[in-house]
């Protein structure tokens, strides 16, 4: 019987000898005819002990068939001892093969007889194959993991290279920007002439590069540009008509449109009917390069000046007519007040004694043209300084022993016009009063401050219950106190006038101009004799002082006594007049910097020993008024570029 060979049989061996024809082997045993089934007994535990092998069923490696040729005595299943020995040898060799190769049928087509040992793998070889398979699988997984890890490492390396490339690029960009900034700073220094000096001083405030000298004279080191000599070297921002000192908080919501891709092919055929105006010089505080020989003045570059009134002469109106009244003598403190017709009035004190003083009004239309001049208060004495009220009236102070403070309403449409009245701001017995300022942060209870031009002239503080014209004429609703300096930094308000006068004599003799800065909550006033300005912090009851003109910028010199002081409309500058000296002028102090510079000064001998007076600005800030007292002249200044002074 023929038994088929199963692939799971662990031990199988056979030796076959066959020829194409019946015959015998070399050993003399009968040959097995080709195609005859041969039964071979193999004693292996747990497996069939015989199998049938036919030509079509035969499988086995050719290498084994050639290396292990043996004689087989195939006589109906009986195998000789030699055959069994050969089987054992073949079994040992088969253990190394571990796989079966199906031979081509051409093996049996040879005319020669051949022997074949057909091995079957052992049970141990199956285990070894399993281990090899596991090891191969594990090795494959390790290779895959290594490949993935390599890819991750490569990606990280690329990212790291990109990171360092970006860092290097940013560093290079910062270096370039820094170099450009340095170049811009150098360029801006050479282009200093295009920056207004007041703005250069504001830049200096930020960088704290102001020179400080003990005297109110020019420092020795100078810097020149465009034939203009500056008193100190400074750092100027990049040239611009209106530089900004800080970057914008938010970007513009409307970016500028993109430029056209193609330029216009031809210029316009017709010229403009209104040609552009000639370029103008920028306005420089402190650059006294403009000299007006006719008026005898040195004025800051970028300004124009004209004489609008002269004491003892009639005032010319813009319509070609002239005033009936001659312009008053000894003009002094002044202010500007809007009136109901859209114009404004320049109110001016006359510091004339023996009840020949008073207040006069020079009226302008909305365009700033003079249209009228007339008296507003007459019969008073030595009307020196004064101040404006929150309800657009003027306070005029008499500077003599029995002087008082008068209220004038210059608006012709007001019911109190032509009805000046004495106020409750002065003492009942009078005093040598100078100037007035008001703290109107509580409009229902304004506080007025009045200076007195005496060596022991106390600074008066008058709190009013109410507001408006009538509130200044009721002594019962006015509460008066006096400044009492406690030490070098503290003060208080006292009801004791003697303490107030003692403080004045010790700290601020001959007080003059006074101004209140609402945003800061600070009160500024002058001690003319000491050339000192005191700055009172009304909230903290502390104070500080500074020498007027100590930090000076540009040309000129604020060397004589400070007199009146006026805050500009935007409180950017405080303007000062000067009493005495060979070249009295008007000076400006920039914000809180403590830096002073010249607006104009007299250069003619006719102004020697005189004093500048009457500083005031038009409501729109484009016209600046000031005069010189003994010379009896009143000037109007304008910027050549048409811009306001603040």
C-alpha cells in the first residue's frame, strides 16, 4: 500500500535506486523498475514507520541525491544492513538541510541510475526555525524603529538649523538698524537748523543734557550752525517740521494708498493759478538772528514783528481810521479776552500815578485786525499787574499803599461793561498789589491768589463761595489766608497775616507775577528781588524754588529781575517779562524742564534800563503781544509759518 508523505512528519528518509529499465545494481541486487512503489520501514517514535514513494510523489534535494549514492537491495521492503547504515548517515546529513526542494522532473530522465536520501526535519529543527523567525521579526522591528528614530533626529536637526538661522538673521537686522539710527542721529545734528529750538529743548528734557550754570549768562562752550550760535551742544532728533517724541500707540486705521505703478507720461499742461508760497524759516526760540533796526529789536528766527501802538499817538485802525484817544503811557500788565462779536480785546494797564492810571482796551476783529481803542477804567493809581477770571473779566491791581484790585468787563454786550468795581481780593486798608491767579478746579468755590510788591508783601489766598461777577464784591463770602513757609520744603496757609509777612521777608520779598497750572495743581510766582520762582504744590503742601534763567538755552540773557509771568494757552510755555538791564526782553520757560530761552530783546540804547511788559496771546495762539514800558511801544509778533505759538 502506498502511504502519502505528510509535511508535518518530523523524520523521513529513503534511498531509492532506479533506472529507466529493469536490471541490477552494481552490487548484484535486482533493480527496481521505474515507477514501482517502494515501501521502506523506518523506526521513528511517534511517526508512521513506512511510506510509499512513487515517481510523481518523490521530493528531495539534488545535493543529497548526488552525495549519498548507495546500493539498495529493494526486495519487497527488505533492506540490507548496508542500507540501514546508509539511512543513518543520510539522517544525520538531512538534519542540516532543514528544507525540502522539489526537483525538476528532468532528474528522472537521466539514463543513469542514481541514489537519493530524502531527509525530514527533526522536532528540534522546527523550534530552531521558530526562534529564527522570532529573531528575524525582532531584528526587522529594530531596523524599523531605528529608521523612524533617524528620521526624527534629522527633523530635529533641520529645525535647530532653521532656529539658529533666524536668530542670526535677527541679530544682523538689529545691527543694521542700530547703525542706521546712529547715522540718522549724525545726520540730524548736521540738519539742526530744521528743528525748532523749543522742540530741541524738549528733546533735551528727555535726555537731561541741559547745561547748568550759576550765572544767567551763556556758557563758554558754543555750537554754530547756519551762522547761528547756540550756547550748548545738544542732541537733536531727526529733522522734521513736527517731530514726535514717542511712537504711536496704535497703528493707523487707514494706511496710505499704494503708489501708482507707472509714472505720468507728461507734465501738466497748465501751470497752477495759485503758485506755492515761498519757503519760510522755521521758528526758533533763542536764535536771535533777526534784527529789526527800525524797532531796535533782536527777535527769534522765524518771527515777524510790527508796531501796533505807541504811547501818546493815536491808534491806527485796519479800516484806515484812527482812535480818538491817544495810546496810554506806561503800559504794563495785560491780558486777552474773547468778546461776543467773535473778536477779542487786549486789555492793558496804565501804571500812572496820582489817579491818572487805569485800564484800556484795544479791540480786534476775528481776523486780528485792530478796530477800536478806548478806556475801560480811569481815575486809579499805578495799575501794575493783574489777571483773568474764569468768567472772562479782567482784574487790575493798584500798586501803591492804598491800592485795591478792580474788576473790569471789557465785552460791550455785557451788562457790567463800563461798570468797573473794586473787589474783595484786597485788604480794606489797601496794599501794593501786583498780580492775580485763580484755581478754578472747583468752579463753585474758586480760590484767588494775589501777590504784593513789598519786601514783606504776603501772598494772599482768597476763597470765594460762588462764581461770576458778583462773587468778587461780597466780603462776607470771601475767606482770606496767607502763605506761611515752614522750612525748605513745606508750607501751610495761616490766618495770621504777620506770619505771612515774615515768610515773605525771609523767602520771597517783592513778589510779582503769578500763574496757576491746573493740570499740575501747582502755583508759580516770582520773587523779583531774589530772582527766584517758587513752585507750590497745593495738594501736598510742599514747594521748591529755582533761579530764573539758570538753565538757559540759545542767545540772549535773562539776567535782570523777573517781573510778570503768563502761561500759554496750552500751558506748554510760561512767558516772563524782565525789569531792568541793558536789553530787556521776553523769555519763555519750557514746560517743567526749567529751561529758558529768548523770544526777543531790545538792542537799542533807548531800551537801556527799561522793562518789558504786557505779554498776552490771541485766542487762537497765532499772535503774541508784548511791549516795553518807558519807551511806550506795543508789538505784535507772528510766526512766519502761520502756526500758533503753542
